[in-house]
């Protein structure tokens, strides 16, 4: 079986409904034996300081670049398949598999 890693990121301070969404993803990941990793604002540590300075007002682009770097690192370290799931995703069908 191909190893599957699920990644999510959200600020430490977030609405309760986002935390509930994220908990549904954690439960779903565990149910199917997927690795699960979550990070907060340290996601932006994946972006070089030079790029961070250049794009400081373009947070969504910085987040996308950071996600890509994180995904690349996970693939290099573990192989398999890496899936990014936004923090506001609610699992409504826990039997669904990647």
C-alpha cells in the first residue's frame, strides 16, 4: 500500500468551527491509517527570508509556496502520496479514501 500523508495548517487562534473541521480530518486520517501533520504559522518558515520580504503583502502566495516546499520535503523523506487539506474542510463521509 502506498503511504499517504495528510497535511493541514491553521493559526493557533481560530474559530471553534475550524477546529471541529480539523478534528474531523484527524479522525478520518487515523481511521484509514494515514499519517497526519499539522502546523501553525510556522508554515511560513518554509519560505526563504528573501522571498518572504519580497512577497510580505501577498500572504496567500507565501502560504502556497510554503505548502509546496513542505509537500516536497514530505515526499523526499517518506515517498508515497501527500495530500493538502484546507483547515476549513469537514469530513462528511468518513468511509471515503484517497
